C-alpha cells in the first residue's frame, strides 16, 4: 500500500499512528515500501479511538502538513471516514486506503470531506492497480 500511495502521488507529509504494535508496524512497513521521509507520530487517542478522537488528533497534529495518513483501528476509521463523508457507508478493511479531501484541518468534522478514491489490498493483489 505504501508503494501504491507513492505511485499515486499521495505521499503523506505526516503519518499518525496508534501505538499498538500492529498499527505501528503497518505504518513503518508502508513508509518503507513507499520510500517516504514522513515522520510517524504515535498518539494514544488512536487506540482504539473514536471519530471524535481521530478528528482531534488530526487537528492538533497536522500543522502545515498537506497530506496526513492515519493508521488506526476498526471500527473507528470506518466511522471517521463515514462521518467526513456525511454518513456514507464505508468499511475500511485491514490495509485499505481512502483518500479523503478536506478544506483545512481546522474545518475537519462531520460532512467536511470528499472521497477521491479508496483502494483495498484485494484490488492490488488482483492487479487492478499497478503495484510496481
């Protein structure tokens, strides 16, 4: 997934990760595969987290970052994405990536985002997206 984000031109400026071992390992593997120089910042509020906590972590941590990647847990990430999209139904399977555009970190909240795309590991394994 890290390499796919690099190929898509969506390298994050900042990675926010739950400190849980699996989440942090996922963040590290994605950064390594994509060759990202992005700092990875752990935040306890992402473990397990709620949409309100995810919004708060992003607002407080994003600063001048243009792109932020959040690595956390279910169901918080699906609920957060759904909230950003005004109640859409999304299921963020393990290692899925959703690119959601917002108009600024301070405006982050319910119905403040636009889904640009979503990719699941299955799409990559089936060759529907170039993995090289």
